[in-house]
C-alpha cells in the first residue's frame, strides 16, 4: 500500500500547477500519524521537484555555456550576464571556473530533503513551520524573523520567515549548495557524479554533520527517517556516468532571461 501511494505521488506531483503557500489548517487536524505523514510528503514533493528543476536548468545552462567556450564560439552579453548571476548566487569567486559551477550547481537527493524537512519541522508541526513556513530551521540576523523561545541571553539570531514553503525549500537547497560548512557534501556529490556512483539520501546524509550540533547523531537520525519512511524510493533519478564528450544533459530550456528576471532563481 505504501509503495502504491508513493507511485501515485511520483506520478501526479509533476502536474501540480501552483505552489502551496503553507500547510492547510486541515493538515493539523489529521489525528492519524500515518495519514499526516502521507499528506506531508504529498504537499512537499511537488515543491521539491519544482526547486530541483530550476537547478537542473541552471546546470544545463552552465554546461552549454562552457561547451560553447570550448568550441571557440562567441558567447552573447546575455549569456555572460546569466553566468555572472549564477556566480553571485552560488558565491563562485572565479567567473570562468567550470568545476566550481559543476560542484555547486546541482540537485539535492529528494529523500534527504524530505528527511531534513521532517526532522527539522517535526513533520510540519513546529512553531517555525506553522508561523514562518520555515521547514529547515534557517536563521537570520535581519529585522524580520521569529525569536526562538529558548534563545540564549546575548544571542541575536531569529528564525527566518518565508513567504511560502517553496521559498523555504529553495533557500535550503541554496544553502547546501554554497555555504562553506557543506563543502564536503558538495565534493562527495561531485565525485559521485564524475564516477557514475549513486549519491542518494542515505549517502548524502553522512556529509551533514555540520548541519546540527548533534553531529553524527543528527546524520543517523536522517538516515533512520529515510529508511523508516521509504523515502529512498523518491531517489529515482540517480546519477549516471557521463556520456563520452560531456555530462548527461538535463533540461535544455534557455535560462538567460529567467536568471535575469526571476528573483527566485
């Protein structure tokens, strides 16, 4: 039954037309824990897929851009500006460092995203998820934010408020893809991609000891959450060995204008 539900989720999520802003009130009225978990996944999965597709378009653009350079072709001003926008977004210091882009501009295993969202937000039931759409416990030092009830004296951080669950997911992915603390995570993912090895949530979780003060206990918690809830079934699009002459192509939709106009990218 569980596998059938997962199949339905996978088949229908891609057709979700609009992003869910927050968990509906009806979600918190569900008393059956299994049903609530299923609704948690059903709500977040389409948003995760949307965020992943945006990253794939960015990566496809990077591959096309550097392929163009390698062939000695002239890149347009628009393409140059799009590359600069990506360099700024992912904190890439050298504009033409292809390896840096391919290391940072990449997707996160879906099972890992689901597991961290579940652990960090207590399956969407936490105050931060309810009041701030914050699924991953991200902090801010700006004016806008929720003050944690148990914040230590002298501390000034707040819990970041997001306009939607999708915005929280996109920010989390950007955080893993560019923050210095997750450099080992990105290096392991890049190595797996180059060698054609699988980099699923169970593997990826082992590189997130810096995400929590619990360190190894935290990564064990993530792996347990993935295993208990069969989240690994969502990692269907595993990394494959690159074809001769370059990496596997993802989506080839032009990205230049999207990068310059869409603030969410």
